[in-house]
């Protein structure tokens, strides 16, 4: 079945610096890659996503890149702020099984130091 | 995106008992998903619940332990049966998003089994 690896598990950056989180997936049929942010005690919230027919997508300070050949995708946060501190999860989804279930990565705890 | 009401938000239960978690969605959705998130861990899919058919369980999860109901397109329940301390976790329901939008999650149920 699908497997999603995520690195690093923890990441500390100074406020204003950039943060990059990387994921790899195993199922070449996966075609949708969302990223979720989960603050302590709260539900995961979708922050950005990308589909397999697109190589890059940007939304203000957040961008996601996808390399289908290598089965890699990455989250980039620029000009980090303390409120970016949270756990971030990548996920991969496809339709090989007929459902749109997500397989999540193991998560990255991002700390933005003021 | 859909709005999900999940309850209870938390509960403390005795081992050997069962707890039923409810999710109500404000719009009709074909698929609902139940996830488990153990403390400090990622989200693990338990099962996919489709209206009018039996739920599809992921490896390691069985219907006798986690029976699911899906009586209509806006509601689902997950029961955690014959609980043990190892079942202590956060349980989340989620629904497929609208076209070109990812999952929305319920607020989660924090279960502690003593």
C-alpha cells in the first residue's frame, strides 16, 4: 500500500527565516498532495495542496513543489512567524482503490523562535 | 468547506466498556473517514464509511472492534468496543472536500481509557 515518509521530524528556525519540509510517497498513482497544519489541541487544517499535473503552487508565504518522477513533494514557508509554529503533515491520495483516502506522513514539529 | 460537528469532545471510560462517537456534517457527502491520532503521532486511517454499504477497514482495524454506522449522507458513528488503555487516543472524522478542496476534519474526540 501507499507509504509516505516525512522529514525532518522537528525543525527550529529563527523568525524571518525559511522552513522546508520534505515528503516522499511510494504509490506512483497518487495524484493529490495536501498539507495540513495542526496546532496544539486543535484539528488539522488544510493550508495548501497540489495536484499531479502541477509542479508548483504558491499562496502568499507558503509554497509547495512536486517532483512526480522522484515522487517527492515539499512545503516551503518563507518569512516565518511565531504563529507558524505547529505540527505539519503531508499526505498523498489517489484513486487506485476507488476511494480518495489520504495517507499521512509522520509529521514535522516546526518551532519558530522569536 | 463542510462544517463537521463531532461529539463527544472528550471522555474518560472504564476498560471493557464501549464509546460511540458521532459526526454530523452540514452537507451531504459520499465518503466519510475515521482516523486515529495517538499522542504526538500522525493520523492513521481506521476505515472509510460509505452510505448504504459496509465500511472498508484498513489493515490492523476490524469491524468487531470499531463498528461504524453510516445511515445517511450527513451522519456517521464510530464505536470503540471493549476498550483497553491502548485505545486511548484522539479519534477524528473527516469528509471529502468539495471539488478541488481537501478533507475537512471534525474537532476530534479525546478518549482516555482507565
